[in-house]
C-alpha cells in the first residue's frame, strides 16, 4: 500500500482501493487532496495491475465535500480559477478512468462528496448514509459538476430537489431514485464493493474498457476523446500505420494498399 497522507492506494488481485485519509476532517477535500487525486488517477490509468478501482473513505466518513477552511478565504478569482477548475480536473480524471470505478459509500455524501461519488460507475451505500447538495445554504454553488455530471447521471429534477430545495435523501430513497445502486448494512460497503469488483474481473477487460468509453460518450462524458481514442486504436492496429512509419524512417513515399488489393 502506498500512502501520501491524504490518499492511500492499496492493490491486491487486480483490485485497487483508493482511500481518502483525512478522518479528523471527515475526509473533506482540500487543495492538497484534490491535487493528489488527480495524480493518483494519472497513475491508476497507466497501471496494468489495476482492473477495477474502489473509492472509499477512512473511518466512518466517505467524503464531507470541500473543506470550507480551504476555500472560504479565496478571492472570487482564486475560487473560480483554482478551486473550481482544479476540482473539475481531479473529478474528471476519476470519472474518465479506463477502469470501472466503484464507490463504497461508508458515510454521508453531501455536496462535494456526492460529486465525488457521481464519478463512479457503481455506488454501494451503507444504510445510515444521507445524500444531498447543501451548497446553496452556504451561499455557494455545487462547483465540481454538481449541476452537470449529477444531472446527466441522476436526472435534472432530482438534482433540483436537492440543490434548490434542500431535500436530503436516505440511502433507501437514493436507491429508489437511482443515485445509489445498492444499499448494505453499516460497515459493509467496502466488502460489498470488493465482491462486486471480483465479479467484474470475470469479464473481458478490454471489452469492459471499451464499453465504459462508449457509455461515457453516449452520456456526454468526454465524447471527443472517446471517439478519437477508438479511431486511433483502429488506425494503430492497421497495416497503413506500419507502412507509414516504415516509409518515414526509410525516407521514401508510403505505398498504401486499397482494401480490395489486400
């Protein structure tokens, strides 16, 4: 297990567990933590020994959202330019990982915690969990795709109810509305996520990766990158690329074959 203080990463049998490690702050996100999240996601994307990722929090908290002490002293320009944009970068990297991501929600998911959970492909919540978007009560907005990705994944009207009218949902209510995919007993989220991750490992890894990319594209998540990545994969496997590189290295014009000539 590797631990940078704010986040730890444990890998076993192709399953990675990314754990938020600020128990004293109920795993609230500060600038250091967001930067580490982005770095961890870059690392995980390139690791062949991680086929499924579980995200959870240490102690009895999942993520209490953005640490108010970390952003309340920012100027409006600093808030928009760094706090919001850096948070977007970190969450986007998590949502767009090639590996399936499971959120093991072991505590309330409010504000930024819900935005973090929304990045996962599957959410397992413990029965005591509460779900909501209280930002407007602080005079601020949900700035890490809380009005964008959450709308795409949970529906606009449900987000309106939480973000505009302050509705807080129980775990069972969140299950009924599709915010979470499974509810388990208190203290059982991580084991439930591990069991689900083990079942994912029985499926074709490349097929799963491509399927996730296509679903993301259909949902409006990174559509341009997905299309170019898929097209690039086809081109990179073609004889045309081999001929093009050979011609470049041999300083000659490439000779491409038509499909009917091959």
